[in-house]
C-alpha cells in the first residue's frame, strides 16, 4: 500500500470559516428542497392530482393534464436543472469570495 500524499493545504478550523461553510450548505439544502417541491408540483400535481381540472384546457391539440403527464414534467425538470446550475454557480462564486476576503483580512491563514 502506498502512503497518502502529504496534505499541502492548511486545515481551516476557524469559527468564521465554519460559519461561512454552514451558511453555504444550509442555503444549498434549502435550494434543493424548493426545486424538488416545484418538480413534485409539476410532475405529481399537474400530471396526476390536478389532471382532470387541467384537461379542460388544450395545448397543441392535447388536454393540458395529459401534456403535463407526458411532456411537461420532463421540461420542468430540465428547466429546474438549469436553474440549479445557474444559482449554484452564483452561490459558489460568492462563497469563494467570502472565504478569500476572510483569508486576506486574517493575514492568509484561517
């Protein structure tokens, strides 16, 4: 067995770093729960639970409830993936900027 390479990155254990990390991950979990709720509403709600009501409307010649069950929930899922990627990219940049600002203020080591 080979030895693991020496860790060249400093271990960050300061309370401000831990606070930033906790805030970052709680926001990530909140975002995922919100997007999953939208997906459940579109897939289960519009495709199954509210299908009879939505079938009174037509989209492209098909009842709207049928359309959501067949195509709409998939399209909503793809849109939610796009939203997740865009929001997470913005959150990651903000998180890294906060960490870099904290490192610069504390003299390089957290």
